[in-house]
C-alpha cells in the first residue's frame, strides 16, 4: 500500500508597499505553529520578504526593518525626473549587499516573483536569474519606481496584474496555498481627512551652509511625497493620489483573481491605517500579520489535516 504523499504547501505573499512588513508576522506565526511552506511566491514587497525567507535571512530582515526610522526611509529615496520618482538603486544596492544576492535556482526552496510587462500588459513570472534583480522588477511601482529592463522588456510592479500570486504557487507545484492579501480594507484610506498640523517654520539655508541646504531639500521632498502636511486645506498630495489610485486598482484586481483562483486559506491583515511609504512602522505591520494568521490558524490546521475548505 502506497503512503499518501505529503501535500506541498505554497505561500503567496501579496503586494502592498510598506504594509508588506506584515508578511514577516505571518511567517513568524506559521513557524510557531510548525508550518513551513515548501514553495514561496511574492509580488512586489511580497517578493522582497519572500526572498529573504527562502534564503534564511528573515531574522536579519526583521531586525533591520524594526530599526528603520523616517530619516532612514528618506535616505533611500534617490529621486529621479525620469519614468519614476525614485530610481530604487539605493534600496536594491543595500538589499543586495546585506541580504540575498544569488541566483533564484540556488535558493534553499522554490521561489518565484511576479512582475508586469509594461509593453505587452502581461504577467511575467521570474523564476531564474538574480534574486535582487527579480525583486527590483517586482517592486517597480508605476510612477514611483523606475521600470526595469529585462530580456528586451520593461518590467514594472507585479501588483498591476497579480497582486496575490496564488496562480504562480499552483504552477510551481503547490497543493495547498496560503495567501496573504494586504489590500482588503484600503479603499479610500489615503483620502480621508487628516488633522491639521501647525505650520512648520521653513528652513532658510544660509549661503554656503551645506547642512541647511540638504535639510531644506529633504523637507521639500517630504512635502511632495505627502509625508507631512501644513494646516491649510488643499487637494491630496501627489503620493496620496497615486496611492489611492493604486489601491483601487489592486483591490479590484485581487478580488477578481482570487475569485477565479482561490487560495485554500486567505490571510487578511488589517492595515488601513498604514500608509504607502510608512516603512518605519514595521512593528505595527508585523503584529497585524501575526494576529491575522493566528485568527485563521484553526482553518489552516484543518485544511492541512485534509478537512474540506468549503
């Protein structure tokens, strides 16, 4: 009599910018329950966290993201006037030098990332080549990060076509897919009225004072990104408009994709109060990921034990 094959577990980590640190909490909760996925796939920030997990770098990644401060986040914003506000070179150079920098096929477990072919409008599965290069393509949020050229195509964020890559997990051989949707409660979040702040006295650089000049540029850049606001009513900041537009698109695409390609277990951290670029609030996101995973743990254990998901 043949012994039943152990089902292969796939983990599909969805897109969501700074909300993606919640994936760390999800993985922690799964580990605590003795669950280690055989296959890990990610879109956008999900690709970054997923790559670190598969390569055994999750502990170092968590230590780093918990140490992030607003000033650190700003220091990674290499502004550009090209096809995106941010080149992304600083971030990926840091990721490559401190975390994963090897071929995807050399990783300890199967890993795949999702990007979007900007010219053809189709989904691209990145399953070979450099890990850092795949992550950089997958996180290339249109309008924010510049696109990445690969094999003659321009690639942008995979969240445009497949925000939660259940289908990639299935294609790579997963029998049971645990999916993490970071965008389930986000519609309208960035356009909600915010309390007014007292106006900040502008920094007036003195001639020849480099420090004051740099601070003035940082304050100006933060204001353009919507990181801080004065007390005067005004239309939403550029990044708020961009973030809300992307949220609408990704929420609707996610609903459509998951309806046609449902996960066996869906984890939905509550992250509506976390902004697009608030990477310095990792503790909040990680805890939300852990809580959401613990909430579905009975369902997940039952599914792994062969119970119907109906």
